[in-house]
């Protein structure tokens, strides 16, 4: 170790040339700059490695090997390595890079803990304002910045719409999905979302008109989606006969082509649930039970399964009306 230290002080060359000696204080400054996203940080951090170890660097500049020269505390070395590997944000130097990063930062908001981390500017994300503690509002902070960078892209608008949807703000969600549809040459998925938001806003005529437009699209499941979406509207209007006819038509097509509304992330599995509800309201309890079993066999969402088995069954048991009513109000109605 003493021999290697002496050679380093004499300026022995590696494949990348001599390693300049730099004081630890300056290296620490570079680490801070790196965390703040300064573009030159990656270059400075490499030279900072001269105080932590020897880097054999090929012509391309990538680190190939790292042999320790100086004794440093293990915790400090690990922390420095973490900063080097994950906090070097200088690559965000183009509009496209920044756009992708803002979209990525919005996706990181999955829990209260993620909000805390983004308040600190985690993973090169711009620091989330301290006053933003609501997850959906926090998502929109990043999504709006992404939309400003690419105002013609439909994806930020659709993601903003989804954040409003999940927050129960259906009018704003509808406006966002309308903007997404205008910006897309393949608006099928956004039009499905628009129809759902119109239904949730009580704009039934608009929802039926949009469903008719969807049927005319050159999309794989345009006819199936239209039949299903119209049936959802009829059900909320209290037109149970029309709703039942629409659900039966949609299910017949789905049995051949699947329950996804392709091309979109949405499904129509809950058509079976609504068939059960309609039959229950008509007094056909056995028919309702059979259709509800059809719904359960196709509803594979783990969150729903956990809620159903651990919360609903112990509470309602054989009470079909209470069970179906709770599922409709707290799960099915607001989802797609």
C-alpha cells in the first residue's frame, strides 16, 4: 500500500493518464454539485476517484476496475459511490431528456414515502415543493412541466387526466383527455376515457355520442367498446333493458376477442357485474349469483381480491344487495 501511495504521488500514469491529486474538500464540493445536477459533475467525480482508488479507464472512458489506494471509512466510501452512481444528473441537457425525466418523476409517486423523497429531489428529479403533499397534485407538478416541454404530445395530457380521475375530479379529467385526444393520431384509448368521464359527470347524451364515434373508428374493438360503453350509460340512466341488451352484446363479442378494449389499457370485465346487478334488481337472485360468479372468475385484480375476501365477505356474507351495492359504489362505477 505504501509503494502504491508513493507511485501515485510521483504521478504514475494509468491507461487514462496521470491522476491529479485533489483535496478531499474539493471532492466533497463536487459531490454536492453532482447531487444538484451540474453537467460537469461526471467528469469531476472521475478525478475525485483519485482520492478513493485507482481507475483503469479504457479509451471510451468507462470505469473498468477500481482498486483502493487510500484507507477511507467504509460508510464514506459507500456514500460517495452511491452519489457517483445515482446522483450525477448532468445528462439532462436536452429537452427530450428533461421531458422523459419529468414523466419518470411523476411515475415515481406511488406512496407517501415517495413524496417525502421527491421533496428532497430524489433520483435527479426536480425538488417537489414542500406544500405539495397530495400524491395526485404532486404528479401534476411534474406532468405539467413535461407538457410545457412537449405541448403537442398527448401522453402528459392523458396522465394529467388520469391523476384527476384518480382524485375524483371528473370535469378536469374530461378536459385533459379531450386535449390528449386532439393531440393523438390514434385517440381510441383517450376517447374511451372521455366517454367514462362524461358518464361520471352525468353528461349522458355526450357519452352516447362519443360511444357512437368510437364504433366508427378503425380500431380492433370499436364495436365492442361502443356496445359496452353505451350499456354503462344506459344503466346509470336507469334504462335497465337497454343496458342488459348492450352488455349481452358486448359479452358475446368479448368471448371471442377478449375482455380488453384493444388498443387501450381498459377492460369490460365488469359487464358481468352489471348483468348480475340488473338481474338482482329484477328479482332473479340465482341469475344474479351466476353472473356475479362470472365476474369474480374474470376479476383478477389483486387489490380487489384482497378487499373482497378480507373485507366484503366477512361483512356481507349472503347479503347480495349489500355486497353488490358496495362493490358498485366503491369499485366498479368509477373504474374502467
